[in-house]
């Protein structure tokens, strides 16, 4: 279903914000905006904003079929890297595909900007994209440094979450919208992320934020992990929705816990409308399932999605990083 844009001027200002503040595009750089049939109007707005900013837009409209699995993206592997910046603005994210990894190694910059919303509104009009990348980086830097030095992260919440992640040898990174360095991947998600060891997640999460593409969690659900994999999903209607969604991948590897993320965006609201905004929200953490290759991990799967939970206590080895969602330092 096509996106509805309520205010063209606001959406145009949002697109300029991405080009000028996130990408910091230089004059005559080529920006390859890859999207699908659901976001043609937004592609037009991005093209106009690019011309206004003095850069060269290249627009590709794909069929949404096959994007989440990565099939149609892999077919573009040999041409994507000719652009200075690639903006992955499809309905579903393809940041974790091998084609993106290949383009990065060739020197392109990649901004993952999945446009999915559950109410068909435009991300270009949402407030969270106005968060300063520099402020988010300053918040996330000490967090990422301490996680990188740790062997283990434990997350707890007052609702009953108690889960441990193995991270020895894995480097934490920061997504903050900023897409300025050659060969680097960036995301519209504002977060500290770490590609967790794929066989070492154990414990229970009481999820109460959002189910990524599926939207808000109405009643908390229990997720049980053993040796890296989700083995139980307990709860009411939301648990059934999640079970059905995960089964739709037809891939047991989608059940692998592959990423731990911590939200940094103080302008985001976890409302279940925009999944990339949900997982960016300050005072939340999320677990990413499935692919994590482009994040620095080793796991391949037919997709990647995140489940968001509020107000975590986060401990890296013996260092307290967050207390009920608030950064300790």
C-alpha cells in the first residue's frame, strides 16, 4: 500500500535533513536511492531534495517481493558500488545482505533507511529523524567501548527479563544516522549494537515494546532462549502473531539471537508505528534475530528483525551501563 504524505514541505525538509545532516553529501556526489513500489512518492521527494542540495540522485524502484530475503538485492551486487552513497529505502531492511557488504568493500557508503510504517505515514515527516547524529554518537561512544571490552552482557527488567549474551571478541558499534565515511555502513536506527555470539544467548526476555514490523506489543510476551536460539514464545495474541511471523520465513536460522541493540534517540517514541523508530528509542533495548553478517557477525538467515523491550538494566561483565533504561555515565 502506497504511503500517504500529509505535508509535502515537511517531508521535503525531512529528506534534506537526511542528505545534509546524516549523509553530509558533497556537491555532485551520486546518491543511489533504492526503494520499492510502496514508496514512489517518497522517492520523488528525495530526488527533488537531492537536486536542491546539489547532489546527483539515482532512483531504483524494486518489487517488494524478494527484498527481505535479499534475492533481488543480490542481483544488483555488481552495480551498486558505482554510487558514492547507497540509501536502502525499501519497505524492509536489506542492510545485512552480502551485496551491501560487497559495495562497502568497494568504497561506497551505505545508509540503511527502511521506510516501513504500520499506519502508511512517511518517515520523512516523523520527528525522530531530527535527532542530532553527533549527540547520539557522544551518548553511545562510552557505551560501545565498555561493551567491546566485555565478555558477557546481562540484561534485566522489573517485569522479569533476565538474559545473558556472549560477546567475547565481538566489537560494538554505533548507528546514529551518520553516513559520512567510505566503506562504512550506517543506519537510520540510533543505537549501540553488538553482533552477539550466535550460540551463547540464554535466559528469558519479557518483551513489552514492539515486534518490529508487526507493531506494538499490547500484552507482554515471554521469550525463552537456549544456546543462542529462541525456543519458546509464551503469551496471548501477540505471541501468536510472532510465532506465525517467524514460521513464515521457513528458516530455523531466523530463531537465532544475533544482535543486541540499545536505543539512543531521545526524539523517538516506541509506538509500534515505525519499527526503525521503535528500536532507536532511548530507554529501550532490542534483540535482533536472523542475519548479522553486515554487523560483524557470522550468521546467515532469510531475514532480520528486532524485538524491543523497555527500561532495561544492562551490565557488561561487572560494569553497570544502564539502570531502568537510563545511562549510568
